[in-house]
């Protein structure tokens, strides 16, 4: 039995070695080029020329994949990937822009047109590893006019202008499990954007954006955003003015987290937005009682806002949950904590006999009827409540010495 088992193990080991060797050869035959900086680290100061040569060889075959193993690949100028060539990196492979980099993006995909891969008829992948802008005013990944492309499982670090930029003209470019991250000690660049989308039919899922003036901006319609979290460490990075700039019509935002905006969590400047089960947590560094969870401009009409939650610190309030031009907006099931105004400012006052409202013209104040007097522990300083139990109506105000009742008279 022992001999038989030993023989089986030996045969399995030999078969595994042969399969590994065969697989390595087959990978090269199958239009893949693998590079690793380990052996050439001492002699290669700039990987741009070597990687460009390998990319050109793959493109000449009709398409293929440039595979990069663990290590740092420093380049002095933009690396161009034609439509036919994909880039796949191991988790610890880094393409880093050298100081005094030439070009406005570390990687440009699809520049100059060219054919799609003859094998898959798509623009392929950029997957894995790290794209490092080296704290320069660069874009990490810029995608030109092309269709059917995936960007996944990677980090874009310290690309201060934009993390990922999808230019006009293409569609169906999807981002999955991508992180655009600027170091917390680095100030965000003016007008910088974490992810900027200028094309339609794109899907963004499981995205993190940290360290930009605007987190995510969509300038085109029919795009989907799911589980996207954007924020700044304002102490050192500076304010994130807008977490989501909704500037393309008919976009959908689901389970997204607008974390610590200074002006607005969602800045809506195009119609027909659908925002569902999202969260806004207002910045504790912003001026108190300023900003909005959802800031809707005149052009941002006919949006639907369903089941969203808005939060602020106990001593630091949002000015409005919803602000701006709310004509035609459908706002349902919104929950808040320490949010001032906004939730009911589009609901007609006195809409039912059971729940009339007192309105002070021009002040935005609305008091909803309650039937029980407030308890001593309830409310905050300066808060006003209207209590009407069907017999007596009174205004109650929370003062420094507790609740005080003021009788209403005809």
C-alpha cells in the first residue's frame, strides 16, 4: 500500500511539473507577454520602452494580454494600451510615474483607435495591481473612445488630477472593486475628480474614492452606481465639495455612501436621477448648519429619492436634507438624524384635518400637531413643538430651564 501511494504521489508531482511547463509555453503562444522587474531591476531605470515594445508585439498578433508580476515598474511617460491589448497585474505589481512625468495620464487605453481584439471583439481588461501617480497632477487611467471594457480589482494611488477618467464617445465601460486613493497627508488638487464618467451604459460597483474635490462625477446618462463610498480626511486633504455630482440624466445610484461633503452629498444638475437606499453623513469639519444632503438645481428635476438616510453629528447639523429646486422631486421614506429642514418643505401644509400644520410665511417653519406634551428629557435647546390634544392647543419651547408652555389664543 505504501509503495502504491508513493508511486501515485511521484506520478502526480511529475505530471504537475510537466503541466506547469506546458502551461507556461502555452501562455506565450496564446498571445500573452509576461514581465517581471526582479531580474532586470539593476539595469532597467525606465520600463516605458520595454513595456511599449511588448504591447506592440501583442497588438501585431491581433490582440493579447500584457502580464506584470510583483514589483515596481517605473515609467517616464504615458503608457498607451491599444484596444486589442489587455493589462493584467498581480496584486503587488506597481506601474509608477517617475518624477517629472511626461503626459497627463499614467495609462491611456484606446488612444488612436485601432482594432478590437480579434479573439474577443472587446477592448479587454485592465485588472489587478496598482497604478501610482506618485503625487503628481496626473490621471491614473484614462479611457478613450471605445466599447466593452472592464477595469477591476486594482488601486489607483496618488493620481492627483483624476483617478479614472472615461472620455466621451464610448459605452459599456465597467469599474468593479476599484479604489482611487490619495494619501491622507496630501492636499486634494483644485477641480480634481476621483472617477469622471463622460459616456453612457457604464456600471460602477464596489468603488472607494478618497482625496478629491469631487468624488464621482457622471456627465452622461444611463449609468449605474452601486455601493460606492467617497470621502476626504479634511484635516489634511481639504474639503470634498461634492461626493456625487449627478450631471447626466437617467442615472441610478443604489446603496452609495456620500461621506463628509462640504456643500452637498448629491449635487443634482440633470433630470431623472434615481437615488435609492443611499446615505449622506455631513462633514464635521464644515461650517455648522450649512450644506445639503441633496442639492437639486433647476435642471435636476423629476428625480426619485427612495429610502435614503441622512446623518450629522449631534452638535453639528445639516442646513437641509433636501435643498434647491424641489419641483417634481419624489421624496419617499427618507430618515434623518439631527437634520434641520428640508424633509417636508415640498409637502403642502394643512393637507389633512388629522394633521394640520402651522406655517410662518417666509420662514420655512412647519409645526406638525402632537397630542402629548414633551417629556423633560426630550428635545434640544430652542426646539419648538405644537401640542393639541383636542381640548387645548399650546406651543412648547425648550429653554435652558426646561420646556415652557405658551398658550395659543384665538
